[in-house]
C-alpha cells in the first residue's frame, strides 16, 4: 500500500532541517515548506517551497512525486 503521508513528511522534514537550499547555483533561505490542503483524495504528492536569496529575491518551487509503488486502476 502507498503511504503518501510518509513521503510528504520526509520531503518536508528534509527542507525544514536544512533551513535552506541551492537552486541554479543560488542559495536560498527557507521561508516556508508545506503541503497544499485539498478536500479530495490525492493521486500524487505535492510539496511547495518558498525561499529567499541574500538579494531579497524569492523563488517558489513545487515538488511533485508520483509513487512507484502505486497500483494502476486498470490492473
């Protein structure tokens, strides 16, 4: 059985523990990392990240993960 919640928590914790990230050779301080809330079931895992660079520019990144251990409804 797929455990989306565990995957989401793991990804979120990685960013929270680091406090920042590098993207395109630019360092960013983590502003927020969170999971969007939806009223319906979720076919994939999405995590949104916002970071701020030293020059005050900000970046928003969405990480989408499709779990490899899902079972196709056609099977």
